[in-house]
C-alpha cells in the first residue's frame, strides 16, 4: 500500500511538473501576443475625417452661415460622437469666441432649455447674430429670375 502511494505521489509530481512547464510556455505565448497586439495598435491609425474641424465663431454676422454649415457637416460625419442635442449644443459652444462666447454665457448661467435643444439653439444664434431665413428665401427667389 505504501508503494502504491509512493507511485501515485511520484505520478502526481511528474504531472505537476509537466503542467508547470506547459503553463510557462502558455504565459510566454501570451506575452508575445500582447506585445504583437501593442505593435499592431501603434500601426493602426483611425480613418481621417473627410470634413475638416470647424473654425471658431466670434459673432461676426457674415460668418454665421459658414459656421452652421461647417459644424453641421462635421457632426453629421461624426454622428457617433454627437448622439443627442445637448452634445451638439456643447460642441457649438466650445467653438464660440469673443462676442458669441459672451452671448452664450447668460444662457448657461440660467441653465436655459435651449442648451439641450440643438434646433432652438441654432435658431437663437440666427436671431441674435442677424441671420434672417426670410432674407435668404428672398435672395433665392431673386436668383430664380
């Protein structure tokens, strides 16, 4: 019986040693794979955005249409980043400088509902900075003639 236990113990020790060697080999393979993954990730570049990052807006009336088009286009191609109106408005606010930045402060101080409503925010910008949609419609009608 003692001989059987010694043989069993010996078999267990041999199996343990074999498993330790296998474990070491697997750990080395894992280390190599992690290094290879890190190397590949450094080589991968995110796809470039086909629409350039919008310029800032300082409140200059003539630049408002361009600003609205630039920001809307940028948000459209990056829609996963701008998943709701509050994110869109926050993006617009981040691009305001000068008079336009001063203009938005009061809305932020009173936590205005337009800060969570993209369309209302853009409409308010148009109203404040003098972009009249009716003038645009009249200009288009004149161009038709």
